[in-house]
């Protein structure tokens, strides 16, 4: 019996891809190995969104190549975005790698392994045959929450972003397939599904008959019996009133949106090719908050994009102060080969990027902590995901607003939705207890 081990870097899309690879391999009789040392096939699912993310994948691959040199007989697979981008260059850097599989080919991993000859094969086409076949059910890590990818690729070409270059054009998964999968997961006891795409708002373009993302949500809400639905990522430009109405009206759709702002400066937003202005974004969030009271809005920010001056950065900080995001993922601009921004001078010095990053992170920490403090004493609805990392009787789950909550309770509560009293505010989570009486 052959065993596989998959190590994943990058975003939720890569996590979902790894779950699909695991499904494809298990459909062929492979079993999971607890450690790479015990695996016959080792897959590293790589990311290339920023240089650092890419380096992590390469160093992991290097480690497994070392393992192969010592043990022999192991097949090392470099999969995902960095692998797809580098292709042959990856093989010259790490000649022990057997297969290089781009992100659009990961579901072919089974066939590719069957047919491969030792010594470095490239599978880089951006083909649209991208969803699992019959019997190739993704093997998911969690039993309570699950990712379901609904749009692959991206057509947006934001100045800084490598994703459209490595994942190719946008392709939506037919709504019937999505519905069937969500219904099956709900039947298996999953309580929450996160629908994935680089830009879920453009879901359905190019499908025949055409369907919109709000229509998909409505269908899933009505027909699948799933308790909670989330989706990520939303592009502000494509977030229309029909989607806001769906979030407001559909009971299963959680009161949370991840809406990457990237920058609060119109000048920088234009340079980023984001297709909206600061005022547009402010109005959008205001409209959402009016329609969906208490909705949590989280965001992504980039500091130090080429041409970002101090006054542009101040606009970003000012927008944060004004909107009070529930969470911020902030990144220092990292030039990526082949993107429009990489052709511009990387004008913001490293130390200055570092300073700007530290400022937004510190500010957001304050904002989140303050929001969490205001919740102490109140009740929150939590979907229990299972034992927490602190061990000993601690459980963890999330609110509909996507805040992590830790509390003490019986592990049999896993999968249930419980009402908890908030007792403690931390920067990244809440502490709570089961209300007495
Ligand atoms: N599709 C999503 C996000 C994709 S990547 C969206 O459109 O928002 C996740 C985040 O990484 C981005 O939102 C952006 O903030 C950041 N990012 C992408 N490319 C980057 C780069 N070259 N340097 C720094 N951060 C980057
Ligand atoms: Fe990248 Fe922009 Fe596409 Fe998001 S929308 S994946 S940031 S190009
Ligand atoms: Fe995701 Fe990284 Fe690819 S963020 S889409 S795994 S480049």
C-alpha cells in the first residue's frame, strides 16, 4: 500500500486544492502518511504570492529532496503556484523533484503519478478541467467546517498580483455541482461551508445558462440544509446591491465579509488597477452596515506599493480608523515577476515598508481589542469546531462574524451551535463560558 504526505503553503484555495489532491490519491488506493519520512509520495503545494511565501515552499521541498537522497524510492512532487510559475527553473534548482504540477493540474495528480518516469516532468498547462471527477471526493481536515471552491483563476490583473499569471483565467464551477457538494457536506454533519474564489463576486460569468453569485447563495441557502455559509474573497468593485441583499436576507449566510481594500489612497488604488476609489469603498461598507446590522468586515492591505508616499499611507490609516475593520491582513509589497508593479521602481525602502506595516498592525490590534472588549458580558452564537490548542477541556469555535472563541466544555459539543457568554477579550480571540442556568 502506498502512502502520501502533503504539505500546504498559501491561501485557502491551496488548502482546498490539497484536500482535492488527497481525495484523488485516496481514490487510487493511497493512504495518508502521518509523517513525510513514512511517505512514498511527498507533495509540497507551493505559494508565490510574496517572495517569503515562495521561499518557505522551496526550503520545504529542499528538505524532502534531502530525504529522497537518503532513502530513495520516494516521489517528490512540487505542486501549486510557485511550481507552476517556475516550472523548469524549479527543476534546475532542485533536480531531485520528480513532478512539477501547476495549480490547474493538481486534480490530475493521480494519472500523472501513474504515468511518470523518474527524473523531472513538467505539467504546467492552465487547463480548465479543474474540478474533481466522480469518486474523487476531497479529503478534508475538518469535520465541522469545510472549503468548497467555486471559482478558479482570476481575470483582474491587479498591478502587484501574480495570481492571474499562475492560475490563469477565471472559470466557475456549475451551480448544480456546488449545490450537490454542499448538500452532501451538510448531510455528513458539516455546519459551515466557506465558498472560495479569488473573486467570488464574479461567479457565474461564462456559465451557460448564466448565473450570478447571489443566485448561487440563494440556491444553497434554500436547497442544501447547511447552517452557515461564508465566502471569500470579495472584490469591492463587484460587490453589488444584490449581493448585499443576499447577505442581509439569507438566514445561512453569515454576517461577515472579507473585502480587501488594499489601500486607502485613490492614487495608489488606481496604480493597483483595483477599479474603485476610497469613497466608493466607504459607501459600500456603509450600505452593508445599514442593511446588515453588526456585520463584521475584514480586509487586506498592502503597504509600500510602488509610488506610495507618506500621504497615501496616511489615507490608508485614516480609512482604518474610520471603518473599524474586524480584522486586517497587512503585507509589505513584494515585487512579483511578470506583474505590472514589478516593472516599476520598488520606491518605498524596506525599512519604511516595515514601519508602515508595524503601524497598521498596531492600530488594528487596538481596534480589534476594543471591539472585543465591548462584547464582554454579552452572548455570542458559536459553531463548535473541536478541542482548542490549549488542551485540557478547552474547545474552540467561531461566531457568525468569524471571531475565534475559546471556552471550556464537553468535546461532544463539537459540531453543535451553542450560545456562550463572553468573559475575556484578547487581540485575536474571545474567551467565553457556557451560561449558567
Ligand atoms: N483574490 C484576493 C486575494 C489574493 S492574495 C483579492 O483579490 O483580494 C491575498 C492578499 O495578498 C491580497 O489581498 C493582497 O493584499 C496580498 N498580496 C497580493 N500580492 C501581493 C504582493 N505582490 N505583495 C504584497 N502583498 C500582496
Ligand atoms: Fe490578485 Fe487582484 Fe485577482 Fe485578487 S483580484 S487574485 S489581488 S489579481
Ligand atoms: Fe493562493 Fe499563494 Fe497561489 S495566495 S492563489 S497559493 S500564489
